[in-house]
């Protein structure tokens, strides 16, 4: 019994073939859209790749670009097949190709669904990558004279200005690292020496932040040093001075930024997936309908199209019976075929004692 069976006349088959031809060419456009979305996401990730610890975050855009390129090729072939399927003679040339084409298209649409789901599940990988990358970039903030690191101060400052953030998890992260280069410290100063000696690692740590963390909406001049010392500033309470500097961590700001982009891309890819599934369903109906036309041998006759020839219950019962029969055969072979290499006899023939029966006395 066929699942979701539909009866097609010749005119309906021709109309279905024409519609699928148009939809396949529309799918070529959607494939180009997938390539564009993947390229856009790749550029956005590379824009802040200096503060990311790993390149695993590029797996999603790479997959979207690959799937989009495959979509263009598959749907160009599908457009040609659907155009020829309106003619019975031309369909016979594609008859052996149709089923492999449908199977390949099914796995291709599954890859589109995986790409859409990856857009929503990428957040954890991205968060870990940003955490480690920002931590490393902040530790190199002071190394403005070191080749390969001198650009990180500029990147962190631009990140603070662009996203209105400060530090990794927050502005207090700057209290735990030395972000001022020793070349700008007066090592002969008693205050500097005391601060260097007060730390086990000999770092110049202070409760201050870079100027780029200052909130330009603050009604008072930005306070960068002694942020937690209320007595060091007039009319100041660091627990309530929220406008003095940005309080959001850059990791959270970047995570929110990329999450919004990936959710939009994921929704677009899901819409494309639904569209590709509808095209694949139509191609399956057209293939089974034309197969029945060839079986009947009359191009003008009505034919039946379906998605699956047997229902799921019948298939499940058949597979279950096959598994049961295989288990029985295995049990029988295990019982009757146990071999004892020491006795050089089949132990199952003589019982559990493995002793052959005594020979009967022969008549003299």
C-alpha cells in the first residue's frame, strides 16, 4: 500500500513537470543565497578573528558555502530532468538516474537542515573561543613594541569603542593583568616599586581601566584609576557610577552580536530547507507517476504517484520478522555447532559430559 498516493492525468503530469522545472531554477537562486550567507558570516567572524582562540567557528560558514555550491549543481540537473519528464520518451533516458538523483537530493536537503541547526548550536563553541581569545588579547595589551602583538592594543580599544564594552567578562578583568607597559613606568618611583613588590609575579596591577573603556555619555570626566576607592574622588560611589565606564564585558557583547546574526541566517536556511523539501517531494511524485506510465505503456493514461510504496508499519513488521529469523538461525547454529578442539569431536552430539556412548557388543 502506497503512502500519500495521488492520481495524475497526463495534463497534471505535464503541469507538475513545468512547475518543478521553474522551482529547480529558483532553487539555484537559493543556492546562491546560501553561498552569500556563508560568505557574509565568514567575513563577520574574520572581522574579530584576532580575539578568537580557534578556527572551529568557521565550520558553519564553510558548510553553508559548500552546500550552496552543491545546491546550484543539483538543481541545474534537476531542472533539466523535470523539463524532459513531460515526455515519456525523454523520461526513459533519465529513468535509471531518477532514483539516485532523489537519494542524493535527500541527503543534500538533510545537510541544509544540519547547517541551519549548527547556526543555533554554534553559541557554546563561539563563547569558549571568545573567552580564551579575549583573555589572550588582554594579556598582550601592553606589548605595543612586540612584533605580532603590537596591533592587539588597537584592536581591544576599537572593540571597546564599537561595542560599548570593557574587558572580557567585565571591567574588573583589567585589575588582574598588567596592561601598562613597563617602558611607561618610572621604575625609580617608590610607589611603582611597592606595587611591583606587592605582587607575587612582580606585575604592576592596579584598579584601573584603559581610556577606551570610558563611557562618553558620562556627565563627569572619566575616572580610570582607583575605581573602587570612593575616598579618592569627590562625590563618587563606584557601585552607582554606571555611566563612568562600560560595564558589559566584550565577550557577552560579541556573543550577542554574533547570536543575532546566526539566528537570522539560521531562519533563512530553515526557510530554504522547507522549500527544497517541497521540491524534492514534487520530484518524487513525478518520478513514481512516470514510472507507472511506462509500466502501463500508454502515455495518455492516468497514473498513480506516491512518496513510499509500502507503509511504515508493513516495513517495520518485515524488518522485525527478518531480525527474529536471523536470531533463531544464530541460536540453532550456536547449539549444534559447538566444537571442542581437545576432544576432536562435536560436543553437542554427546551431551554436556562430552563422553561418546559405548559401543554395543557385536555378536560372535
